[in-house]
C-alpha cells in the first residue's frame, strides 16, 4: 500500500467496519407513482396514458390506450442511464433509458 499511496494511505471513516460507508443502506424506499403521459401521445395515440412506478427494486413503466396495454419492468441495476427525450421543440417530453433503446433495436 505504501508504494501506491505513500506514507499516509486512505483510512475508512470512524465507526464499526462497513457501518459508516453505508449510512442509510437499510432504509426502505416508499413506492412512488408518476403520470408521465405526454400531451402529444394523449391526443394523437388514441388516449394513450403512461405511468411510472418507482419501488425498492425496479422502475415499472405502464402504458395503456384504447387498443393496447403494456407493462415494462426495469431493475435499477440494469437501467444504466436515464435521460429526457424531447420532440417538437420540447412540446412532447418523454423518458428514455438504455434499456428502451436496446428493446427498440431488437424490435426492428
């Protein structure tokens, strides 16, 4: 270690081993629900509705229209990146993940 860090190597924070590193690791996250329907989709796609549920282990995307109902579950560990997606100069806003990009490539 001295060869890498010199005379004063980094130290763990004070406390029980591993305790200070994960201060709130055992706290339960409450489930949250969001309506993520964009206005363009609602008007142009047969009353399309999109909802996002965030629970302790995964993000659940639910879509429903007069013709189709879909559910997509994405564990947080597999999400990778999450970014806003805008169309029509910001009038239509959505969320894209690297998982949604991957699934659209395989659907072609």
